[in-house]
C-alpha cells in the first residue's frame, strides 16, 4: 500500500541534497534563485529507472554515466531500503579505495573511464503512477527506463500497467526532446501493449533497430537488471523497444 507516501508539492520542494550529498551546491553555484529551506544541488536528476527493484540497472549505469544524476523509483519499502543501503556501502567502499582524484574524463557516452564513486545514483520510495511531475521539472530527464514492469495480465488489471495514454503524457512532460524511454519485458503481450501505446502518443517516435542495438543502455538493460538475468537463466525471450521524445509542435 502507498497511503503513507509523501510527495513534494513541486520539483523545487524536493530535497535532492540528501540523495546526492557530493553534489551540494555552494551558494554561488546554486541552479535556481527560488528560496527553499533545503540545500540545492549542482545538477538535476537526468536519468530515472521506474520500478527499479533491487537496483541492478542503477549500479551498472553509475560508472557509465558519471555526469548524470540517476534515480531509481521503487514502491516496496524493503526493496527501496535494500538499494539505499547498498548504495551507502558502495560509496563508503569507493571512498576507502580511492587514492587519487578520480573525476572521470568522458570519451564516448556510456564508456566507463574511472572507478565509480556511486555518488551519482540514488533510490526513492514512490508510486510512480502518481505525481511523477512533482519530482521532476518539465524536460529535465534525458532517459527513462521501464525494465520488466509488472505485466498485470488480466484485462481488468491493465489500468495498473505503467504504460498508458495518461502516464505516457507524464513521461513526455518530464523527458526533454531527444530524450529516450527504454522498455524491456519478457511478456510479449505487454511488449505489444507498450509499443502500441507509445507509438500512438504524439510526443514519441520509435527508435530504429540499428540505433537500438548500438545503444549501450539496451545492453545494460538486457544484462544487468535482476529480471534480465533471471530471464537469461530460464532461457526466455526479451523484448526491447525504445522511443524518442519528439519536439513539441509550434504553438498555433
Ligand atoms: N526493474 C527491475 C528489473 O528489471 O529487475 C525490477 C522489475 S520487477 C518485475 C517490477 C518492480 O516494479 C518491482 O520491484 C515493483 O515493486 C515495482 N513497482 C511496481 N509498481 C510500481 C509503482 N507504481 N511505482 C514504483 N514501483 C513499482
């Protein structure tokens, strides 16, 4: 149940400093001028993993996207706590083992070039079907992952699926033009449902196969998610679809 969940009334009310303490801004680095009671961060969250489960994707993305703040959102309390504890432990371990300044130099996007500090990943307990735009400003995200979402097989349960006309409009609102939404599932019916609903949405176009196969995120999604590993062990199929957020048409 999610009745005990709280949500920020707007993205500016969200205190990201607790999630990304290495990115707390000094007063002259502050990204906004609005007065809030909490410390500000030098960066915004740009990658979101919806229903992150035990966080396999987050841990794999951390070294590959050191310039991004990456957030997993998960509804189950114990699972969220597990991911938070694991991040804290990995940060501590990284601090102990880092002997030099390991600020990564980026070559190609997705190339890991330095040992990860895990300062750029975090996990938040939330029901992502509610109030997503309260967490993220408009056009702030560049990637959204929907990895192995619960299939909700029965027709009367389809409204609980995390891809729907309404939710797609929320994803379109928080994604910037050119940003991508990544989907993967082992349930063919759910794959078809997600493709159908995203393709029908005016803000999205499907990304072609060549680009999909060349995208490091797709490889990570297939290999590093807990569900991806489980499906691999069981010899199941994995269906992938990627959609690009289009520019909004000019205002009439
Ligand atoms: N993405 C992970 C992976 O690929 O290994 C976990 C997949 S698991 C099948 C689906 C996850 O989504 C579960 O951990 C579940 O608790 C979470 N979830 C389901 N509905 C959710 C919601 N409305 N908001 C946030 N998380 C949700």
